[in-house]
């Protein structure tokens, strides 16, 4: 364990220096809860300050991207290396995250030439050191206790009921957080007539086990705050908070139920048992737009209850796109056209003009966009605003300069993605779908996952587009029969032929996209190498059954970039997602865990899918 960390833990345990008592009058302030400066100075102040400023600048640049809440950076020029890590709470807007980060930088700059420092805020955490071990091995930090910071007022609610309800909420947060895709949860509980808000968060670079151990430790610290009406618990690897005062929006909660089921935390159990229908709750879709509209209307809500979505004037968007002219057109799809535009004095956005046939959809559309706009995740396109004033319904979206994944697989940029980039894209799509299905405040089935709906940022990280146009289902529904809406080739057979829609429809589509990423081929392409003309899915299954997985891999990828055992594992996960019947497919949270794990998949017999060509003809049945 480093000297700096020992100094830090001594400060946590025995010193009040640098600790600010939280005020009951404010819920989110960018003032330090705790900070410290290391006792050792840098060797060269000039070099150190240059490296520190460079690291701070890199961290800020990463956090400025929508949906990014965790960043690491380093500057190693001429000695006096500076390694940094920053993390914001996931309920924040990007601007709020940056405001907290900037305040944290100002605090740490008061440490002068100290070669390490930390600061904890309600909204964020910032740390820099002159060594990098804390990136990869924070186990010692996670197991070394923490600090509880309790409010200075007791709850006005009955003490016994308050203590019991908050402890149960915090316990659920403690258990669920390590099982989510980004180590973050937010939830509420009602005590008499007061809502209690709570979150849990771990550093994203740690393992599930370290996160679990860390939260278990600080849970004890936080429980000791009761019956105070608010409290925080801090450790360098994790953070928990509860409060009677709202510090995130009611529609930013995460459904904890899927993560509290017995056995759902076992990666090995998921890998071995997925073919027996693992996944306890199917998170599916609802009647188009109006279910949540009726729900919010009954609760007396309107658009002012939501943050993050801006209502734009039709004339402003028309002007920004030069009357939706061809020169601004950047894409077309089943839902409408997409145009590049500059709004709000210089922000580059994408404006999507939707094809909606009935006027009644306008109010439903407004309520739905308000709801969806609060979903923030690194692998989901952010919906910034909307417009219903003109003849079309318009969405204002985050702009992605690299465009669609399909361009990099078989379009004009074919062959430019290396193996690591392809794996990161597969992993990111899985993480985004796991969030849509089980972690955000509404349960969303996308219905149209395909390569052209996966957009790439400048770092080739994927973001799922058009998820706001998906259907929603209330929690007590496991599936719904509905009119088909999707893209043949990517669509699960039970949905294409019978309209049977569940979250496993997205799982199937994910499997197809993963096969496309691995092979560099479109699912609509016909393989002519064998005695039959087979589409990609059938060709992939034939290779798998012959033990010839590696022949599926795109020939433009350098074989030295990947290990055969890992490549075979990813192919098998993709095929597992296409099995029939749907109950054999894993949930996306299970897929995410399988992709996160190191061991090879357990060998077992998988069930072939029902093959359907692009004309909806069934030509081979699954077993």
C-alpha cells in the first residue's frame, strides 16, 4: 500500500481537516465534503505543474462528452508524472458534471506542488497521483474502511419506520450496484409522507468483487448516520448517499429488482445456465407512447417536471437546417431523415424529422421525449430536445461525427476497424442494451437494433440510436403481441412471424450485429463459398457446428491482434443470442457479464435458430 494512501486514510479516520459538514438547506453543492494533499512535493515544480494541467485538461475533455461520467488520463513529460482519475454522478447533465469537476480542480490547485491529492464532492470525485497503480489495483483502497458524513438534523418521520426503510433501501443499493453495467444505481423509498433518495456508485475500472466489498464496508458507515435526515459514505473506490431532500429527478431511478434476485450475481452460473432460460424478469415494451403519457397525466405532471430536454421552435430548426435541405442531410432511416444543424450559438446537433401519420401523437410524443431525455449512458445517443410546433415532429439529438457502424463494416470505410475496436463496439452495445432493459427508470425494448443504428464517436465507442422511438411496457408485462416494426435480417423469428415481442428480440438483433462486426459482412449478404447460398446467420452456425469458428472472422483483421480462444468465445456468445426458442437466449445483462469475464465458455449443445430470409420466408426450423 502506498505512503500517500496511508496518509489519506489517517486523514479520513482521525482528522476533521478538509471535511465539510453537508447543509440541510442545499442538496447538491460543489463544495468539498473531504479533501487532502499529499505530504511530498514534486521534484520539479515547473514540470509537475505542466503535467498536472495537461492531465486535468484531458480529464475535462473526456467528461465533456455526453454520457461520460468516468475518465482517466496521464502526462509523463520530463519526469514528475501525473496520473488522474475523475468521476461524476450519473444523474448529472454534462454541464453539471463539468461544473463540479472545475470546482474540484480549483480545490486541488490549492495543494501547490504536492505530488498527490483527492477531493470528494456530492456530485463528483477527482484524484491525481505520481504513480499509476491505483488505476488497476484499488483493492487495498476498497478494503481500507471509509468515512461517514452525517447530516446535523434528525428526520421528522417516526424514527423506527425511517431507520428500517432507509436501511432496506441502502441494502438494496449495496447489493444491486456491483451488478449493473456501470456500477451505479439510484432509487427511492417512501417513509410516511417523505420520499428518501439514495445512490450507490463505484469507480468503473474496478472489478465487481472489489465494488461489492467496498460498498459493504461503507454501508456500515452510512447506516451509522441514522436517524439523520441525510448522510454520505466515502471511500476512494465507492460512494453512497441518502437524503430526504431530492438530489436527482424522480424519473432517474434505476429498477433494482433484476439485480436483487438470488444467484443473479454469479458470472459462472450465468454462462453455464443461460441456455435453460436464465433471466427472471423480461423487460418489454408498451403501447406506443401513450402508456407513459397517461401515467404522467394522472400524476399531474407536465414538461416542467423534467430536466435535460429542451423544446425548440420549429422556425429555429428549419433555419438551422436551411429548410431541411439536401446539403444538410446526413442520414435516412425507417423513422425519418436526419439533418446536421448548429443550434444555441454553436452546438452541433442532429435533427431527426419523424414520419408520424397522426396528429394525436404530438402530445404523446412530447411526454415521451421528456421521459427519455433523462436517460444518460455512454452507449446511448442523448436526446437533447424536441419540437412539435410545425408540420413534422422533430427530435434534436447528440451529433456523432463518425456516423454509422455499417460504413466501417461494408461501406466506404470497410476494413479500418481493428480487433480491439470491434470488441469494444460489441461490448458497448451490450452495455447500452443492458441499461435500456433493466437499469433506467423506464424499461425499453429497442426493436430495431442494426448496424446502421449504432453510431460511433471520435474514439470509436458505440452509441445506440433511435432507442427513444422504441415501445415501452409496464413492469407487470413480459411480452406483447404487436404489429411488426423492425428490419428483416436483424429481427427475431417469433417477432417477424407472430408479432411476439420481448426483450429477447433485442438479444437476437444484438447477436446478428455482433456477427456482422466479427465478419465484416452484412446479414443480408449471401455466402457463395459452399454448396448452398446462405445468409450470414446460417453460414455462421454451419461454421460453429464444424468447429471452424475462425473462418468467420473478417480477413482484413490482422490475426496477431486477437487470441483464438477469445475470438471463439465472442462468436459463441453471438450465436447463443440467436437461439430458438427465445427463452434459450440470455438477457443482455447476462451477455454483458459473459463479455466481461475472462474464462472460456463452457462447451455445451446450443439450439439452432429459426432461419428467416429478408423476404420473411422460413427455410430452416430451429431444433
